[in-house]
C-alpha cells in the first residue's frame, strides 16, 4: 500500500515555488525530514518549519544602503553585499587583484542526498550566488565579507562557489543579519575548495533577529597541506541549522573548527558537522562552546568519518555547554565512524552549570554574584576566539557576545 | 577586629561537624597563627570566615568590627575588608588576571561608595605592587592562575591582598607548596602589609612560615576547638615536640 504523503503548509509552499523537477519529485515523495531521519533527530524540520515566505520580488535599491548602515561593520573587509537574497553590486567594494567575482541569478542546484533538506530547499525554492575564484598565490590581510541582510519577511536563497587556489592566504567572513521581528528565511549554501598549501579563515557570523529561520550549509574540500579555520558564531535566529561538511582529500590538510552558539529564549540552534578524513595524515580539531538561556534549545551533532586508507588521522572534538536556566536544553551527539586502524580520534561533550568554586573565588574578592556569573560566562565563550589574528574582528565578535549576554544572560 | 564566639560548623552536605565550639579573638595590628594537625578544622575556619556556602554554622557568632560577619554575602565581606588567601587558588580559564583585578578592586570600591579607579591609575597601582613580588606584566595578561606554578599562584594571592588592602587577612596554608625562595618572597609581601590597622590570621601546619612571619599569638586547633594559646614560643614547642603533648594536656 502506498499512501501519498499529506504535505504540511511549508511543504505545499515549497512545492509551489518548485524550480527543479528533481527537487519537486523528491519533496513530494519524502517531505521534509522529521525526527525519524537520523540527521534531523533533534531538529524536527517538518514540525518546526511552519511556513516558508515568498521570495523577495525586487530589492528597493534606495533602501539598501540605509539598511546596511544600521549595522556596524565587523572589521575592515572588502564587502560583497546581499540583500533579501540578491547581490547588490552597487554597494560592493572593489575586489583586490587575484579575486575574480561573478554573479549568477537563479542558480540551479542539485537536490542532493535524501537527508539533505537544506540542499533540497535551496534547489526547490531557488537561489542566487556568487562565484569567487581566488588565484594561486593570492595573499590578503583584509578579509572578504559576504554579508547577507534580510529586512523583510522573505525567502532568501544563496548558493555560492568559492574556489581558492594554491599557496593563497585569505579570510572570508560570511555574515547573516536581520532585525528582531523580521520573519525571513535564509537558505545559505556555500561550496568551498581550498587549494594546496593555502591558509584560509572562513567565519560564519549569524546574528539574525528573534523571528528568522536560517538554514546554512558549508561544504568544504581540502587539498594537500591546506590549512582551514572555520569560525562559527550563532547569536540569533528562531530556527537555525548550520551544517559544516568537510572532505579532507589531501595529505597534511588541517582543519580547525571553533564555534560559539548562544541560544536564547525561544530559539532553536542546531550545528551539525561531518568531517570526512579520506586520505592519510590529516588532522582536525573541533571545539564548540554553547550557552543556553530561557527555554532555548541547542543541538550539536559532530560526526567524524575516517576512511580505511586515512591512516594517521588525528581528529579531536569537544563540545562544552553552559545551561543558564532550568528550561534550557542542549543535545550533543558525537559520532565516530572509523575504518582505519592507526588513528587518534577523541570526542568529549560536557553540559554544566557555572562552577560554584570559581564563583566563590570571584565573590570572595568582592565581585557581586551577578557580575561574577557574567564574567565566568563571558570567559567560557570568549576563550574560543583568543588566537584570532585580526584584532578588530576579534573585538567585534567579543562585542557581539557581550551584547547578547547582556540582553539574554 | 574579629571575635569568634562558641562557633559550631558542620558540612552542609553530610552534616559532619567540623568546628565544635571555637573561641578566638584577634585585635587590630595582631598576627595570630593557627596551627593544628590535619583535619583539625583549619581550612574550614578560613572558608567560614570568607563565606563559602558548603558549610553551615549551627551555633555561635562571629563579630567583625562589631558587625555580624555571618550574615554577609562573600562579596560584602570582601568589601568590608575580609580577605582569604586560598590554600589552592582557583584556576579560572578565560578571565585575564588584569581584568579580574580591576573588577575586584572596582567592585569593592563601588560597594564602599568610593570612586572606581581609572585604567591608568589602576595599571600604575598594579605595576608598583607586582614588581616587589616578582610578578611580570606578562603573567598578569594570562588567564587567572591558569598554568601558574604553585609559587606563582601564592604570589598572585599576595598581590591581590596588597591591591585590595583588606583589614582582616586570613592566610590558609600559604606556605604549602613553596620552596624556600618563594616562601621568603611571600613572607616579605605579607610583612610589608603588617600595620596597626590590619589583623592577620595565619593558618599553617609548620613552624617554618612563622620564622618569616613572626606571630603575636599562636593558637592550637584540635578537633574543632582552640585547645591552647600562647606566644610565638608555643610554635617552637610544637615544632620540637609535635602536637601530641599539647593534645594530651588539653584532654
């Protein structure tokens, strides 16, 4: 017996937006994932995603600059701005020599694997995207800023391709912003390749308002001796899922993932990472610090896959969470799948309250309890960004964290 | 300065009674040493004075400058001038020592209704105090006590004491884990703070520390009570004969 799936309102909307026949067929057949789909066990998307807003019609060019100006820049970046899903070349800074930018409207993308709901939505609801080609040997201290501002209740799909050549050194900041009350839906996919011997920092700064849906996916391929640091700060959004998928395909590749998730009342933030070590001698180090307040719900799923030929893999993963209220909730699922026999893999997850002995020590020095708690929470997350070279950017991130803690702590 | 009367304290969690009728009075300007064997209640006494919530006072009172100390929160006690130099100072990752010092000093000043230090004034004060204790500015930029050696942690405690200018200093086994050079630096730091307005309670296991910080009075703590008091010669007697005969005499 084959009973047709009864679609939810969000699924009906997506089907009506239908840009890709393959994606329509897939969504019709399987729907959005529920908790029965393992990859979505803690984020029941079918249940949580009530509606999908229509895509923005046309961006009001006159409003764009003023809207962007309401947000302070994080650092001195070469900005490539998007608003409500569209690229705004008029506001783009001139890109440095060695960086080639091209823009594709209505990019078509493949719906991907069955549990890739973010890819499916991107494919069916559509996307625009930049292609960034960074030539061999290109070295910049000044980051490139991919900023997406959502200032209306609209669907915004982006699908960027970033190809970084050999021996390059560059930082790219992907920033997502919207104000409280804006019920936008951002679906942001980036496919990133890092070439041999290149050293790259990729930062995702998600600071949406309290009503936004954000589904992000960063798919990465690392070549030989590539060094990539992915920095992820989630400090907003109502329903957020950020996926980071990494294939280490070249020997000597090193990946560092540093993340902070600040999950406030009414917020659901899920970070799901898959690190695939496919060749010998690759290393990875993944650390997340999470703070959950009110009735916030946080999720971390960290998968490490070591293929049979990937001997001498060294992969470390840690996820530490502070729950600041009785209703706060955090689910952490580390998952190791190892087929090689000579590897070092470790994972650890802790969920705690503030250490009473630390608190007493600070209070015994005269620091009142609320101040002492705030100091300890800040210390717990700020530490993640200690080694960041760009001091302006580091200060901006710490500023975002402090602001969030002041409003939610 | 401080008057402890018939103090009884138990561990809040399991109800074990640790302090069983302790009486002690320390005057301004006095350095009182408290000695005693392991398990006699020395550290418990220091924690109770600082206000740690793991302990429950079941009887007695503690008057500090005439006020009921036991009713105050730990940070209120600190602002009133009580300072505990911890036996095991906490390592607090992510909190830079300088930021911590500034927060502590200014919180206390604020609580007392005094103006907070400006950053240049604060740095000047810290530099002056740190130099004498052999503490580098580099060390102060690091997270509080994280990766500090045993000696560095104790010196950092004395630095905090010097900067916070308390009126009652409780030193809990400040000599533990110190080599002879570090002991000298720490003792000199303490001696420099001795003044007619300030009282010290120096808790120690050994006479060694008291050669450097010479006490005005020595009290033997055993099974939660002071069983004998005397002058500095009592410490010498304990060093030579151990606690056994003092305990036997008291029994």
